[in-house]
C-alpha cells in the first residue's frame, strides 16, 4: 500500500468488496431461493386458486363514434365495480354478503370499445357461474334502465317546450281575433306580425311533437344490442402451470431476499475478504494463499499445494536457530497441517520440535512417529540449536502474554471473512506491543477473482515487512596490520607564498536583444571585396560585351508651394476642368 493509497479517502461502500462478500455468501442466497421455490410450490398445491368464471358482454353506446379512445368503455367498467351493481347482483343471488366484500370477488376489463369481460371468483364452480350471470344481468338491466331514463327525461323536456309554445299560440290567436274584429280600424302591420308569429309557433309545436315521440320510443338499438355474447364459463386450470408459476415467483422473491440479506450483513459485519484489506489491517504482507481444504475429493492436490507453501515459509524464516510461531485465525486444520509440513522441511537440516498450543488441532496425530517432537507450551527445547515452531491461536479469548513463548517471530494463517476489522487491528496492536514481528500472512479460502495486491510498500522491506524489526548483528571486521613507521626526513623550509589578490567575478553578459523596439533598424550594404588592377583587367577581357541601356529620365518635379499638403505629389483620382482660377497654378 503506497502513501497515495493511505491518503486517499476510503469510500463508504466498497463495491468490489461488496460483490466478493455477496459471492462468498452464495450458500445463504441459494438457500433462500430454494426455500422460495419450495414455498411457491407448496402454496400452489395446498392453497389452490378458487374457481373463476368468465363472461363477455356486448355494450352498445348511443353516443359511440369511431374516434372514441375508450372513454365510454372505461366508464362502463367503473360503473360495473360500484356497490349499486353489487347490491343488485346480491339480491338476485339471495346472498347476505356485504357489497364491499363482494366487490373484491369480481372485476371488469374492456377488451374493445364495445366488449366488456367480466371475471368472477367463487367457492365452487356453480357459485362462480351464478355470480357471473347475476352480475351480467344486473349490469345490463341497469345500463338499459339508465338509457331509458335519459330518453324519458329528454321526452319530458320536449313536451314542456311544446306546452309553452302551445300557450303562447293561444294568446296569439286571441290577439288576432281581437284585431280582426276592428275591421276598418285594424292595423295591417300588427296583423302581419301576428300571422308570422302564429306560423312560427305552429312549426315549433309540430317539431316538438315529433321529437317527443322519438324520445318516447327510447333507444331500441341500445336495448336490443346490449347483451351477453359469451355465456359465463369456468376457466380451465392447469395444476402444472400454476405450480410452475407460483414456484418461479417464490424462487425470484427468495433470491432477491437472499441477495439483499447477504449485502446488508456484509456491510454491517465489516469482515475483510480482499488481500489488500487483510494486509492493511494486519500491517503485514500476504506471502501465500491456500484454498479451502476439500472434504471428500482432491485431498492429494491440496496436500501438495500446502507443502509448496510450507517450503516458501521455511525459506522466509531465519536460517539460524530460533523459534517461530504459526498463529491461527479461523483455519485450525490448515494451520496445524501447515506447521507439520514446515517442521518436516526443517527436520532435514536439524532437530525440530513443535509446541502444541492450538486446541483441537491433533498435532501429535499429524506429526506421527517421525523425527518431529511435539511438546507442550511449558516444555523447553531439547538442544540449544533445535528449531522450535509454536502453533497457537489468535481468535477471541487468546492469552496474549503467552504468544511470546511460542516464537520470536510469527506467521499468521487467516481465513478470509472470518474476523472483522476491529479484531484484525487488535491482533496487530497486541503483536506490536509484545515486539513480535510478523513475517507474513497466509490467506486461506481467498476469492478466486481477487487480484488485489496484498503487499505493503511503505515499510523498510517490500514483501516481508515484519522482518524489518529484525536487524542482523554486524560481523566482526579484522583489524588492519600496523605498518612500520617511516623515518622522519627533514624538509627544507619553503618560502611563504604571497596571497594572490582576490579576483572579482565578471558580471554575467546580458542577453542581446535581436530587435529592440527603441533602436531603429539600420540596413547595411554589402562590402565588395578589394580587387587588384590585374584582376580587373582579366575580368574585363573575359567579360562578354554588354548592351547599353538607355537611361530613363524622370519627369521634372513640379514646384511645391509652402501651403500645399504633403500628398500633393501623389496622383489625383478626380480631375477638375481647367478654369481661369486654377490656370495659373497649373
């Protein structure tokens, strides 16, 4: 970890860590998905959906038009799902159920602008069919009655208008009779106006009569066309389809719940799973990693990998005699087997003993009857040059004061996602307080896609940062032999030199400006080389004769008067005619 990474602020949620944590908890969300699948199947089998009846009704609208966007049909669907229709249907069914509860058992859907689909649920097939028929009849009856009521209201309004016109016509007839009784004194204009008004009222009365008769007839097209076009029938139900649908829904819900639970727990528990996090929190570099030990198959391959890691760790420890500890955090079996493999590697160079301080590790069974001697924590080494490997634990409840007896240096075997960040800091602080350097960290069960760098780059060493505290003793350097003293020879006195006068440094030359703004630019003509008389004579002889050019004469410059302007010599663009006033100037 570089200094730039340390100063960089950490995000609130590390997406890479979150993805790795969720992937590591695949058992959780796969289990929840499986539970959802099973629950959906059980619901489909134990709680089957009630029988459902479907009916289709053709609805004729008196104000229907080709440009209708479905507003009339949506109005019919809204009217269908009202307590008025539900009450009428319950009356036909002789049911004591409340209309509010009955509304939950059926629904309407507009298929087209004139076709309404009715879906009704019931406890049995017969009940569902009866409910669908009752609701359809109630809707059709209410719809036709509503249209008839509208037609009757229209007829009544037209008849009222006719009666008002008839009353006015009666008064007009009386006025005409009165005016005609005057005979010679009658007003012709008044009679003409009364006659025209009477004709207009007669026309209105006849129109109102015709429209009232049409309204009285009603809308027979609506009454005859609105009917049930598809009789109520039971929808066929497939148990396999229902089972698959419910199981799929349960699987999806369980998977989502498991993923959400895994993500929340990974954020709340704050357990590092990446190599860079483990190295940063423990303050040591990751020098090796091992996969999770297999339970049934591929045990030989895991053992060979563990032996290679043990050889790497043996090369990392100090070559001279001393003690080293292997401390476990969440991988007890791997730690014990790794310590035994390290002891077998070191046994080839000299005597080795294992100090067993790891509970339930069975080090004696793993070591067998070979050259490795397994000791308890209080036992002392047999020989002074004997290598000692202490095997212990740094899980919660560890006796920190006993770690110094297990080894002067330590190797940590940590399983990813086992301990939280706070406990890793505690381990690093306790080891630092006891001055036990950490050689490195062996990561157990890492994520296969974790390619983060687990090396600390800000220590005295690059990979084995813990070895920085172990400074080897300097080797003794043999002293140089003392040479015999040379005889002292008297030297002649050297005359004292006079001090030279101090030279002052020359000032630095100033840069010369190529084109200063204040200094005018002077053009210098080229200097011809000096020729002798002989060279001139030879050139004249060898030079071809040149043609003489006629000398071009310049026109005389006109006299310039003092009062003339500076541009008087320039040619003019316009010529004025010669007049007596300017003839003298020309």
